[in-house]
């Protein structure tokens, strides 16, 4: 991350020194007065003190006030001699040295008022006092603006950090879903191929099992590459899993040992977008993966029902039940996905017709978004 470089400290001091010396010189000529060496030293001392604005803004503004007041007390020609004091007050307030800035401005105003009383210029002193108040208020405005800018930067940094965390969480869920499902399917097909090689020498069945392994691994590689492309910032993360892909997903899971019946939805309601379709696909994928890995089931049913009110997804089996395995990362990730859409995931016992035992049923409920009045 590139950082903005600050200008050198001496740039401001040199500019203010030139303005004060040249401006006061011409003002002295207009007043038909000479500008002694002591006055030049004081005119240069104020800008030199601005070099301390980052290390010691408090002492800087106090010393600048003393220099300006000493210039007045010495009776040197009038001019822009107090420009360094003005900047010192503003810079000190912006840097957070408020008590130093207010105290130094008050001390300068009091000293000027006392000098004005000595020279019978009380009326002029009130103008200077008002001028000092305006300078302090301007400094406070700059300070408030800087604080607001810092708060905006902090809020933006927190937003970006939260967004990065969300993106990492989404990628972690996607990688888990892709890898867990694909490896489970490959493991099943590899077991079938091993069984055929040992028990059934029919080459056609063996070739079919090996073909399923090849197609399943190719699909897994494609999905993993899609996720990795996001990590390389080669492509935006757009959900690509759709409801129309569910028949192929169900077919890839079904085997001689597991019969899977799929009940598709009708026409998709208008509120069902890419994100909802991707969540439904991942829900079915996670449910089928758990059935293959843990359920020891012979039958499974998948149904997706959509209407204008909600989406309901049911994945049920006749396996050994949910107690066979602890809730893992996949189901937790599914709950997180669904919760982001305002829905919930319910886990209970399945009641398939004709089943010899009660398996597991995963129900996903996603409400349609509410329209703002």
C-alpha cells in the first residue's frame, strides 16, 4: 500500500520567512523607517519555529507567540510579522495541542492589549483581539475537519477489512463445498471400480466407473480453478451454480448402491436471483455429500419448492441418522450462507415412504426479500 509523502518541513518555513521579511521590508519603506538586524532575527525566528510543528506543536506555538509579542514590544515596523504566529496557532490546534494554542493566543492578546494601553491605542486592540479569536476558530474548524477525515478513513479501513473477511469466508465455504463433494464422489466411484476389478471382471462396468471418476475430477478441477482465480484477482466472484444444474449433480451422486429421486421446482419466481440459486445448489450439494460420506443410505430424495413467499429445499435419506456424525464445517457453512439471506436450516429425522429406518432430513428455508414500503 502506497503512502502519501509529506512535503519537507523546511518548505513552509522558507515560504513564511520570505513573506514576513519581504513584506515587512516594504511596509517599513512605506512607513519611512529602517528595518534593524534585531527585527530581521525576530522575523526569521517565527518561521524557524514552524519546523517543530510535528515534534513539539505545543512549545512551537508558545514560542511563536513570544516572538510576535517581543517584536511588538520592541516597536519595530509593522507588517506581516505575525503570519508565523497565525500558522502556529492553526497547526497546533490541528495537531491536538489545544491548550497550548488557546493559551498562547490568549497570552498574545493580553500582551498586545497591555501594549496598546501604554500607547493609547485601546480601540485598535479590540480589533486585534477579534482577529485572534477568528484565528483560533479557524484552527478549530481545521481540527474538526481533520478529525472527520481520520474517522472516515478509519471507517473505510474497517469496512475493507470486514469485506476481506467476508470474501475469505465465502471462498473457504466454496473450497470446502467443491473439495468435499468432489472427493466424496470420486471415493465412491473408486470403491465401485475397485469392487468391479476384484469381483466382477466386466470391463464395461469398470470403464464406466473410471469414466465417472475422470468426469468428476475434471469438474472438481474446473470449480477449484474458478475459486483460485478469485484469489489471483483474475475474475470476479460471481455465483455460477444454478438450479438448472441440480439434475446433473443428483446424477453424479446416484449409483447402484444409492438411489436418488429429484423433484424439481416449476418456474422461478422473480425474486430468486443468482445468490439464492447458488445457495440452493450448495445446500443440495452439502446434503448429498453428507449422505454419501456418513449416512450409509440406499435411498435419498431431493425436492426444491419455490413460490412468491419463500424457497424450501429438502434433502432426506433412509440412512443411520444425524447422530452418526458431528456437525462439521460444511453444515456450519451452509447455515451461514442461508442466514445471510434471512433464512434458516433445520435438521431432523426423515420419514421416507417404505423406509426401514428413519434417516436424516435437512430442510433449508429462504424467505423472499421484503419490499420496502
